[in-house]
């Protein structure tokens, strides 16, 4: 897929109806030979829209007007390119816990959570956040995660988590202002509710920091999984991570994770998961597929705002 195609696809599949600003920018970049030529000097994995837009936002550049954005990028390309080479899209969206919760609550309790591609580890606290599925609330506290749930009943409880750990090639620290600024820059311009949620989730993590390990999702996963306490159900999970992993390494990971004890919970673009028969998604917006141990369960929206179950999990009695 060409860089122009990547930006066109991002506009049509992910930004349309969700971020008008990023839809405009993506379409403008896709039709701009000079910007495309600049992006093509980067490694393929570093050309993605979220990374470019996030770096520009981090630098205080304009993202609401395509002409101003173009001028800024071309004027500051060496600095922007340098940042894009060393950064990754580590969108640590706590809202995704709302689509993970029904599965986590249905597994044998208590849980030992191990997140691959954990960023700052904000998705490691599904037991600490509150949830609102329509008019039904689950749990108390902040943030409150709203999710439209179709095809299944909301969970009756939050999971019991006795251990939480994350693995990332470059883990972030929510107590570091620079790391928090990068997480903020990755949130789309119109999404103030997600900025508020980021800060509320960070406040939860600061009070009980998770174990965050710098490492590779294949080489270092078994050793970290072995640290999970006996008597807890190990759940290795990840959300919108595998698209950043080269195909061969992705296949090695999916082969490895199936050999570990416990369960494997994935929330990913279906294109990067092992092939499976899937029903049509509920609409033409961008959807991930939620899968447990390789078995597809539901369609999810990218920031956890909707969960459409077609094969809901069966709860395990407490």
C-alpha cells in the first residue's frame, strides 16, 4: 500500500465521523506530492497518520487547517522527521477497558493481567474504573467509561485483579510530564473527553503503579508471564498493537502466546489477527475484532466507545 493509500484509508476508515480535523488532514496529505515524498524518506512503519499528526501536535503545530499544517510540516520537516523516527503511536486509551470488561469479568477470578504494548499501562486497571453501558453502571469512581453494548448483557461485576504488568519496547511513565504530554498529543483534536479521561486514568495509575518492563513481545514475554502469581488466571492481552509489528514477528507472537498458561485476549484490526470467519461489522466505520484464545467474540470501535457481540463469552460462576 502506498503512503497516499494509507492516508486515504485512514481518512475513510478511522477519522470519518470521528475526527473531522484528521479526516481533512489525511485527505490533504494523500493528494500532496511534496508531503508524500517527505514521508517516503521514513521507514514504512513510521509514515502513519497518527504518528505524524501526534508529533505536529506535540510541537504545538496547527492541525485544524490543512494549508497551515502543510506549511508547518514543510518548514520544520527535519525536526518532525527526527521525532517520528524515535517515537511510536502509544495511544494509551483507557476507554478500551470497556470492551475488554465483559470478557475479563467472565473469566475465572482472580486475574493476573499482562498487557503487550502497554505504553503507560492505563489499560491494566479494568477493576478500578467505572463503566456505563446505556443506563446500567458497573462500579464506582473515575473515570467513567461509556460504551454502547449490543448483543450481550453488561457484566454484573468488575474483575478481581491481583497482579498487573506490561511489556513495551518503550514504556511510558505517567508521572513524567514529557511522557504525559506525548500521550495527550496522540489524542485527536476534538476529543476533550478523552483528554479528561487520560488524566483521570493517570491519577489511578499513580496511586498503584503497574510493573512495566521494557522488552520485546516475543523474546521477553515468557519470563514476564512466569512472574504472575500462582492461583490467578493469567490473561495476556493487547489492543491496537499488532499493526505496528512486522508480519513475521506478529506470527511468532501469536504462536508463542497460545503456548502460555491462562488466556489470550486480543482487540485488534482483523487484518493482523489469524484468519477467522467473521460476520459483517455493524456499520462501515473502522472496527477492531475482540477475540479470546483466537476465537472471535465481537466487533469493537477503536476507542472503546462501542462493543457489538456476535459470540459473547460465557461467564464463569464466582
